[in-house]
C-alpha cells in the first residue's frame, strides 16, 4: 500500500496554442492543448482538516473492507487525499497498483462520450434534435434523437440483453458497436417503452452515440477521443480499449478474489471501455471548469435534469447523473460497474471538490464511501448513502 496524505497543490499547466473560435475549428484538428484553471489558494489548516477526515473515513469504511484500487480527493485543484492500495492481481500480489495503473471506468466512461458529442454540437457537426436515422437511414426506430440517447429517454432496448439470443447471435462471438446497429436493423427488437416518455438507463444509447461520433468525424471513437480529449488534457494513461489491448490491460475480480472473465460484450465502447487513472481523472474534472474545453451554455445544459415524470432527488442530464437535494445542494456524478470494476466519480460544483475512487475487485463500499465523503465538504445529506451505478 502506498499513501500520499500530505495536501498537495495540483499543477495543471499545458503549453498554449492559438485560440480558435467554433467557426474555425477544423474537422481534423492537429493536437491542441487546453489551459486548465490553476489550483485555488487554500490554507494549510483547512487542507489538513480535509485530509484527516478523509483518512479516517477511507481507513475505516473502505480500506479495511477488502478494497483494492486507487483514490484521489481534491478541493479547488488541491489534492487532499491520494492512496493506492493492493495489487493489479489481488491473487498473486506481485505488481502493486500505482498512480499509472489504468482502471476500466465502466459507465463512468459515458460522460466522456457525452461531452465529445456536445463539443461536436458546438462545432455544428451534430444537432441535439437530429434523429438517429439522419446518420443511419436504415435504423428502424424513427423519432429517436441524439438528445434522447444522451439522456436515456430513447426507449431503446439494452443490447446487453437482446444480443444474448443464441438463435440470432453466436454465443462465443465478440460484439462490436457496428454489430449492435446491424442487429437492430436486421431483427428490430421491440422498444422497451415509447420514445421520449421517461428515463430508462440503457447502454445501447451510448454505443450508438460512439457510432455517430465516428460517422461525423471520419475517425474511430478511440482515435477521436485520444486526439481531442485525452492528449490535450495530458491524460497520459487514459485510452479506449480495443482488441489490440488484450493481454496488457488490468483485469478485474469478484469480491471473493476470483478472476472475472471477459465476455462477448467486452469490445463495445461509448457506454464503457475507457481506462484511466485517478490523476488523469483529476485533469478531466479540471477541464470541465475551463471555457476553452467546452461552451458554458452547453455544459450547463448537460447538468439540467431532463426526466421529471416522477419526483426524485435523482435525475439525469446529458451524460451525467445528478443529485438535486432538498437543501439546494447538487452533485454531478457518474459511477459505473463492469465485471469487477466499480468506479465512483463525483463533482461537488459549489466547493469545486471531486471524489475519485477506482477499484478492480468488486466492492460495493466504494459507492457508499464516495457518497459519505460529500459530507466532508458540505451538507450533502448522505448519512444513508445507497449503492447506485
């Protein structure tokens, strides 16, 4: 186990390039760089207080409860807690987890896809009210828009279920994003509900969004994300998994320590399959405070609750989950679960705090402890934190 518990100032400097208006951004940009906000000045006593409270919380509620992974918590760009616990393979205990160990983000990948789409909206290459049939004319569900996909209001069925039909798909054959689209065109699985009527979380939406990104940019989703997000933000250990990465990526494990083997859905992306580290995710959080990275109006729209049929503190915007608490506090977040990976990523906008916990051995305490950490920065009413992807 390696710890870094002394408060640190996060240096987030990138070399500059010429600023470009939305009209002048080329479809095939050269590598560019985003200038991120500098760390705020916070007193040593305040930082030390955060560190002390977080250390107690994580030690008692997570680390002592079979946690294997990595964590960073920051306030105003200042790291107040950083810890790397366990091993790449918790069974052999040979290779320790470090700050360069990349974890599968599972559904915490979805905000990346969502922000990539919104940036293309800003450039005029995608419109939120475009129907999927605009990009794929044979798509058999008219009326489903890009905004429906982003907000999980499409009514589309989940490919993780309909492609398990052994009469229509070979049970051992890996599934690609294009395979999902082709299957829907050929077999037309029934909608789960009428499009636009309510929220229902569905991975199919983000598989299709990745295909739309590829269609309008002429690049593969992994290439486009690397060129326009990961490299500009110096996310040096972040990438989209492809079959060529087999054998070199971190695997995941069940709570018992048993290896969680891959299945036919391990090659699809957009809904999942981004790998990253806590330090890279800290750059991602900082970028979302930079107007150079994304238009503020579009970002604000991503944080607006779009499913209000049933009153709830839980809601979903454009690529983001959110808690809208009765005391006026708001949490922008997206957790995930894929095999034994179950990351938590939460942004407390009022305090400019971020909680990042990545694990590769399934541990439901990750969700609970992440939520309890909100209370260290404000009154977030999380004493009875629930599990939620």
